[in-house]
C-alpha cells in the first residue's frame, strides 16, 4: 500500500501546485455544474492532471452529474462500478472558496478496493499541509503522527458544521416554491423525507417536503442541526472545505464535525480521521459502502462522539 499512498501524495501535491499557479494568474470561472456548483479552470486542469497520473479507474466529482436531491447528486448507490480497485478524487475541495480567493482549498485522493478505502491523502496547497493515512497504520500531517483531541465534554468542544450550497431542488432559506405557507408542488422528486411524507392533502403529485429532523439533509435539517450545536457546544465553525473539517477533527483543531459530504469529500478524509483515533458514524446512513457514505456524517473525538450522536439524533 506504500506505492498507492506515495503515488497519491505525489499526485495531490502536483495538483495543488497547479492550483496555486492558476490562483496567481486569476480564478477564472469555467461554468456552473448543474447550474449551481462553481467549476473553475483550475478544477478542470487539476482533474486532468490527476487522471493522467493515476493508473486504473478514477471516480471524480465531474463523473456524477448533480441532480435534485439532498446532496445535489444522482443516486450513487445505483453505481455498480465500486468493485475492485478505484481511485476516488476531488480535484478541488472548496471550489466556491477558491473562486473567491480563500485559502481553505484541498485536493483529495483515496485508493479503495471493493468500496473500502485503503489509503488516502488530503492536501491543502495554500496551507502547505498534507494529511495522509493508510488503513491500520495511523494518520499523519506533513509526516508527523496526529491524534484526535480529548475534549472534556460537548460543552467544551468546537464543532465543524458542513454547510451545503444552494443547488437544484434546494430553495433559498428552505422555503418551498411559492413562498411560506405553501407545499412544494410539481413532479415528484428525491427528498430527505420518506416517500409520501409531507404531501398536501389530496395532492398525490406534490414533491416531498425535506426531512426537518437533524438526521435529514434538507435545509431545515441543517438549520436544526446547527441550532442544537450552538446551544450545547463551545463554538461552531465551517471551513468551507468539508475534507478540511474532517482532517481538522483528526488532528484536534476541531473536536468534531458533522454534515452531509459526498463520496470524494469523505473517502480520504474519513480514513485520516479514523486512523487518528476519531469515531465516525451516520445519522442517516445512505446506500453506499460505509467508507464512502457521507450522509448525515458525524466524526468526533471518542470522548464526545456518543454525546454528539445523541444530541443530533431524533
């Protein structure tokens, strides 16, 4: 596994170098994926470099078209190509931040076999930090071992909240189309709610209302999750790059983080966290293998994991 990790690190660092060069020249916006998610010229260049550097199959963010749904993605559980060796990459994590000149940007590369992540790297080029992990061999930051923190309790914990961007199927402020007091209408679509839940009386073709419980993925769920954190924790933070929130939990800069992450955001960072001694679970498990499942993710120092899961559970 040393070969896969070394290759992933070299590739992530090279992609990070490319990203910083593009940043110096300007952060040109190439397009909006799905009409909502920013894609810069650096995204495309980083993705191309990574694909050219890694042997075998590569699953990148650009391989899955955003569709209406809690995470803005098609049903990744329907993919049948997770068997065997697979590289899972995020060419730029924190693209919205990058397009505005922020420094919280990452390149993530994970090596998985049959849906289980064996090695991973999360490289933050503007911070000059590289998080690495191999299953069963611990986690490292710039070559030095890291461990999750040991907070006294949730009241003395700083927690990262992964906040979603507005996307297809997600109305501003969580309001249904038509404004407050109306039920979402139109063709049926994906939602965090159970099929048939939240329908207007007699309106069988209404779109399900997003699950407002903190274990759901709709805007209401996110607001409720953050409300509970604000009332019980020392502080709440959001880096803008989900993989950084997970890695910062791994090294004790955060005591926990929670939110819904996509497979390429959680694959490498999740391994870094668990190899650093953090605990990991899902408030609302999805259909993907556990290592790739970021639905309702909770990553925390062992001392507060149970308390946080209880706080955010229904």
